[in-house]
C-alpha cells in the first residue's frame, strides 16, 4: 500500500469466531453475509484464515486460498493481503478451546475511513478502542430485568 492509500485507511478490526470440531461451515450463511458487507462497501476484507486446534492444543493455520472449496468466498481470495504473521496466529489460538475450529477475519471499516482520515489530518491518533461482546450486553440487560423484578 502507498502512503496515500494508508492515509485513507479506515479502522482495522479482527474477529475470531470459534466452532466446535465438525460444526463449522464457512461457505454458507456466514460467507453470504460477509460478501454482503463487502459489496455494500461497509468493510474491506484484509485477511481470512481458518485455525484448527486439536485436543492436544496443536494449532494449524490455513489460509483461505488453501482451505479447499471456497464457494462464494472465492471472490475475496484474490484481494487478501495475508497480513497475519505466525506470532499473531499463536496469540489468537490461545483463546481457542482444544478440539475447536475458528475463522479469523481481519477487515477495514470502510464506512469509518473518512472520519479516521480527518482525525489523522487534524493531528489526532487513536489511543484506545474496544468492543463489547454481544453476550456481555445480553447478560447485562438480563441482569437489569432481574434486578427490576426484585424491586431493588
């Protein structure tokens, strides 16, 4: 990427989605929704890998191009930057349960690129970011409802 390309880059995030062994399919509904986000210009996929962790904790990383039948994901394969290094893969795999499979998605938030570029041109820099897992939001809302039910 050129310096001009980097100046226009939006925030880059990653997701790791874990599945129990034998219950992962990355070419069905997940692939369709991912392609919808790309085609709408919401995100740009930078890298995708599939991680497997056996019962002994041994991890194998498979690039999308080596993952076999890609279905609709074949559209993305040619555009990938393959950004993740071996150290990144090891760190991501630490969160996985033994015997599971995970999809790792690194993507640019294209929708936020103009704002991010403006902030950089104004001299700003991102010093923190985060994400609240939906499971935590649901648990918090359920706890509030339960608390209201007790009259507290």
